C-alpha cells in the first residue's frame, strides 16, 4: 500500500463530518492547494471522496470513505497506544492532571483557530 501523510484523514476524522477543502486547509493551517494535492492521491487510493454539499448544491465536501475511516482509526489507535505506553508508569493523579490540561489546551487551540 502507498504511504500517505495522514493529516487530511485525521482532520476529517476529528471533524466527524464532511468538510470543504477550505475548511480542511484552515484546520491544518495550510493553503487550499496543499490540501488539494493530497486529496488527489487520497481519492485515487479510495480513502476520501467528494460529495455535494446539501446546503449548497454548487459546492463539494470531502468525506472519508470506509477505507479512509479505517486507515485513520488505525493511525489514531497506534498513536494513542504510543502515548498510553509513554505515561503508563504515571500516577493516576498525574494522568488526571495531564488529561485536564490537555483538554484545556485543545479547547484553547480550537478557540484560537476559530479566531484566525
């Protein structure tokens, strides 16, 4: 199987809904043509597909295929497994504090991205 940068797949999986190319680019903090180049390869590999936006029939959204959802899920499981192994020896108090701070970080990061 070909090797792909999983960023677009993860972005779509984390959004949990189809996105426009511009939305993907904004979430990745890159320009649209960068995403478009990746999408061509991902479409050829049957990992994503373009669908009509139900709110605007002229626009297209990008969504994961079943194969793309599986691939992004495996990637996240591997990554999260690696993190779990990295903190396996931490106390429950430290894990709880880390989880609280990580949630705060994600919330603040999302708020920052929305402002930009």
